[in-house]
C-alpha cells in the first residue's frame, strides 16, 4: 500500500523549567517534554508540534500544543457537539451518525473517482482500499460491467458504513473492522489496543483516558459523552481518506481546571490500521481579567507499512509531513477560536 498522512506517540523526557515563585507548575511544565524555549513559544502564540520516538517502525507519534486566548468553557461549548475538536480542512466533507443510524447521516458521502475505479477490481490481498474481504467481493461483483459505477459505489459504501457503525455500537468489546487488503489480515481493534497499552508521557494523567476508552462501555463514567462521525478529508499529495471516528468528551466535576477528549479511529480507507488522539484542554495562566486555554494533543497512529532508509524512506518523509500538518491544524484552531470569541464578546460601550 502507498502511504503518507497523520501521526502519533511513544516515550518522553526532558528538563522541567524553574518554577520560581509561581508555585504549582503549569500543564506545560508538568509535561516534562518541552524545554523553556518551546513553552515560551506556546505562550507567545505559536503552535508547536514535535515527533516522539515510537516502539515500532509502523507507528508515528506526534505531540502538539497551542494556547487559545479564550476561556476553556468557551472552547468546550464549541466542541461539545463532538463533530471535531480541532480545525478541519476547508474541503473536507463530514457527517454524524445518529443512534440508530439513518440514511440522512451519510447522504453527503461521495467517494473519490480513483477509489471508485479501485473498488471495481478490488479483491483480498490486492486492493487499493482498506476493507474486509467480504466487502471487497461485494463491491467488485456489484460494480462489474457498470457504465457509471460511482452512484452504486457510493450507495454500497453508505450501506456498509451504516451496518458497521450499528454493529460496533452493539458490541460491548468494540471489535472493529478487519482489513484484508495486505498480506496479513489486520483487526483494527488489535492495533488500537496495542497503541492504548503504551504508557503516556510523564505529565499526562492516564487515568481519565483509560476510563473514557474502557471496555465494556458500561465501565465508563456516566459523564463521558460520545459520538461517532465520518469525514472525507483531502490533503495535498495524499489520497482522500474516508474515516469513521468515535469522539468522546469528559469534564468531571472533581477536576474543574481540565477536560479530556479522545478521537478513536474506527475505520480508514487508506494508510491507517489504527489511530487515537489524546487531547487535554486545561486552564492556562493569563493576565488579570483574561482567560486562556492550553490544548495539548497526543496523537498515536499505526500504519500498514512505513519503510525507512534508502530510496524508500517513507517513514522519514511522513514524520515531517505529519508534524507540520498537526502544527498547521493547531494554528488554524487558535485562529478560529480567536475569531469566534471576538464575535461573541459584547461590543464596548460608547465613550461618554
């Protein structure tokens, strides 16, 4: 399979800057992965993203941080619908799955023409999309000989995604899709559990994330809000990627200064075996009368293959692409939130 796009984590370490008379360390200082120079960059408004060593060559780990000049409650109000925690590309199409799923949830989905062409000849161990073997056979049989396969391909994909999300919700163990496009079948949930088993970096509290992603679902705190959505994103130099993502939000009353979010990848049409975002929104130091929020994103991704070294050093190129992409996304999020907050703020009273 070809590759190139998103990213994620592994192990960390660095020095904690001196706290002086400030008292308790800030969320960034607790991370122990950012030096004073990076912390200063965040506090002056820069988005930063760093790549972290991963235990396997098929994983990429990225940590990103941005400071939003808005109150945390304002940011949370904008993401509470669980349709996205960060800025999205302008050309992305998306939708949310109701419970139960309805046809309207996927009405906007249109596959890329190259993917439609690939589905016409898709078969196990030789397919340019990531799908279970049964679906490969179905797509190929239903599209055979069609003069205009795109509408039927769109319809079949909508039907399969609706059935998949419904089955996922009914499965308390959350066993996800099996990919049969490469030499070995891969169950996405196995890849996800491998990512989840890796320790979080020092300074990030693992307990809330563990509770949010626990199985069976009944073990999760009642305060965890969850929603499943789809998105078709187009990025320069990459194939359009159709994703299904489960997003969760947790703001327990016992921790009034922080909120936690997760984005768990349930399906990707290209590149990914699994991905999970661990996101923290936490109050940031701000001048009197002002409020600010740090958004910390830890992204772990597992790909089907990432050759490294020589002419095929895909991993090396991907690391930079994914780091730059997260940095751009965080900068866009800061700009979007600042603009929204400026529109929300009441107009200044006229001078007497």
